[in-house]
C-alpha cells in the first residue's frame, strides 16, 4: 500500500500481522472489488507508518504528523455531511524537519467497532486509517480502508414460519419456512402447500429482496432491490400438491440485517413468493427474515461436550430467542389489513 506524497516523500502504512491477517474483498466507490484487511469489534489496530524521502538528505519540513482511526457513515444524497461515530487520533511527530526516512509506530487499543462495514445503494459505512502530514501550504493526506465484520450468535432451535394466505373462493395456499433467522452461509428450507386452486396458475417464483431505509420521519428514503430470483414451479398446481423450497445463501453478496445503524439507516431482507396466472396477474406474499454473520471458527470450552460452543473471534454478539407465540393463520380473505394476497395487474405490492 504505497502512496505518493508529490515529489518530496512517499508514505507506506504497514499493519501488524499482515501476513497472517485475513483479507476479504469489499466493493469500493469505483464499483470494483478491492482487497482489505479484516478486523472485528474489540480488536486493536496497530502498525507502523513509514515516510520515505524522495531525495536523500533533502530537508522535509512539516508542522506535525498524525494518524486517525475513523468510523464513518455517509449518505450519498447528502455528501459532505458525513457522520463520524468513531474518531481516534494519535500524534506521530511534532513539528520539525526530516532529513532521512522515518518510521512511526501507532496503536489503537481494543477499538470498539459496533457496526459492520456496508456499501449500499444510497449509504455507506466505512472504517479507515488517515495519515496527515501538516505543512504550511497544503496538508498531505492519505487513507486506507479496513473491513469490519459484526458477528452474532443465535440459538439453533429458531421457530419456523407458517402462514396461510389466499383469495376467497379462488386461491388458498400455506407456506412454511424452517426458521426466520439465517446466517449468511445458511440454507433456506421450506414448502408451499396448495389447499384450494380455482385459478389457472402459470408458474411460481421466490425472490430475496433487500430493502435499504435511509433517514427518518418525513425524510425517509426507501429503496428495494432483488438479490436473487428462482422459478420453483412451472405449470398449474392441483389441490393437495406441495412444492419444496431449498435456497442456498452462500453464493450471494449479502450483508447482515441492520436496524437503525447510527440513527441513519436500516437494511432488511424479505422472502417474496410470487404466483403468476395465465393472464399475467401476480399474487404474492412477503415475509421478513433476519440475516446474521456467523464466526468462521468455533471452539468449545474445556470440559463437557454438552457445553455451548463459543466463537474464537472477539466481538461476537449473542442473542436468545424470545418466547413469542406465533399468530393464528391468517384468513384467506382478500383484506389488505390481514396480510392476504390479492391479484394486481400492474403492481408488485401486496
């Protein structure tokens, strides 16, 4: 990671344990994937800043050198008004002159990194190191990005989702998913049951929708995109028929679900079941699911094998499932308040 300082000097930032630290690909502002070093909540960020002079024995004047560790949220339609939720500074050198190459170690101990790195459609959350050489005319500033993953842990006995939806005297289906919380490498397993079919269905598909919500109140901006779409049935079903669902998440570029991050944005995911009849009318139902990031490595505490496994990565948040009773199956009547599906020639909204 070499950056030029004009014609006078160049800077090199070396992070500790670069040879052993995991590198992940993250999308940058240019839309391309770049390699970045991976960190977790609570990990220290340490390393060395190298300033190499372009000309030997050349006098390089400065008014001080500092390094910052910054966590920042930027909304694209409000550029220039970034929110820094983390801002740590270390002074590397006081004002003076450099006549030869210099090295400056830096250390940010046990840094709290509460949110995951995110590059969205309308907002981005990034962590980066910024080195600034203060000079009389123009400061010399360079940045390098780091990727932070927020780990979670949920119990395995997550309750399944089971609902009935339909149109009175026309269509009545029941869909079931094995659970409502999935880690990013998980598999969504479910079934669709046809209890009443009196319309001519042409095919059925299921899609993963990501909804990004930015802002709050009257300034809320919401945008949805289809992450993946699969056709799971081709042809007209009959009463009593069931369609299995098996959807692997590992092959998609997904981020965990996020709720009110920095009071700026949220990210939600939905499973969207769509049926299309022979007149191209669409009948659909959305169900929100929670996605979370699981630690790559898991170890058990010394002792009994019955003890709960613990992650070997710091910063893992553990969640327990609340004892919530599932609501009774919804009425198949076409009532917008009941969550039932209804035909719509031109809209994809239920």
